[in-house]
C-alpha cells in the first residue's frame, strides 16, 4: 500500500488543505486540555471550549459559508480501519499530531458495500487542517508510523453524530444510518459490527502498522 500526503495531487479527489487560518489557539486547546487515551479512542461531537475560539467562528462563517456547525475532537490511539462513514456536508479536521487518514470515494460503493482495496492512505502532518468532501468515506484517524496517539479537532454541520432520528425505513440507505447525519459501513471484524452496525466492508480490515506501506514510500513522523 502506498502512503500519500494530503499535499499530494492524489488528495484532490477527497478534499483539500485548508489554509489561511491561524490554528494556534485550537492546537493549544487540543494539546493542553484534551486527554489522549493510550488504549482506544474518544470522540466528542461538540466541545464548548473549542467552539468558543475565534478560529472556530471563522471556520463556520467562511469554510461552511455561515452554516451552523459544531466543533469537537477525536483523540486516542488507533491502528485499524474498522468502518467507513459519510455525512451530508463537508468535514474539517485539524491535527495536533501526525495522523494517517484512510479514505475511499463514495462512488465505489455498490448496494451499500465497498471493498477495502479502494481505500487510500494519507499522512496528515501535525498543525495542518484539511476539508474532506461530502463524497469522501472516512472514519477515525490512525496513528502515524512511529506515533503513539493523536488529537484531532473535527468541525461538522451542527447535529452530526448526535442521536439517530426515529423513522420508518424506506430505502436501502436508511439501513446504514447509524446516528444523525452519519451513514456507516462496518467491517465484519469490527467492534461496531458486533454492536449491530451494518456490515458493508469486505476485504482486509486494514491495520496501519510497520510493514503496511511500501518501504521506499513510508513517511516518518515529523513532529513530537
């Protein structure tokens, strides 16, 4: 498997680097006030401290065009794909640590299934921000090779990942709605599948471990 960079042209199908924002405040909060579990991950959809920052207001007004947003975070240690999800609306990620994003194009989904051979890996360096398109399948970041965890701020349309609405199933897509504005495809070996998530991934449950990437294409962690 090749390890790409989010600055590469190949990332253009999935999103783009978000530039022109002063990320210092949000990085400071992530590093000082965000716990980073060493075993597993946490995800907080909405964090009042992050949302009160000036840069978060800017992101809502500019990057989301004035739409109401929420800013939360994911943190911890992860090395496995497990699932792919998508939302109605873009997602912005701001990394305080090097991470690897495992991404796939929604256009490869057939009958609510996708093979993990369609997944691409991208190194997202610390202190960078990316916008992921609505059509980008993604899930929890993975540790960079040589890294022991991560902290990433996540901005999404307001209400995303909150309680699932109650409704009668009408289409195949309805079967994979896991939470509000969160459609999820799980690998059969994932914890999410064991918890009742729709099994829609086939192929290897990718693990980001030494040896996964071509030896001449592995990019070492650049930040402590």
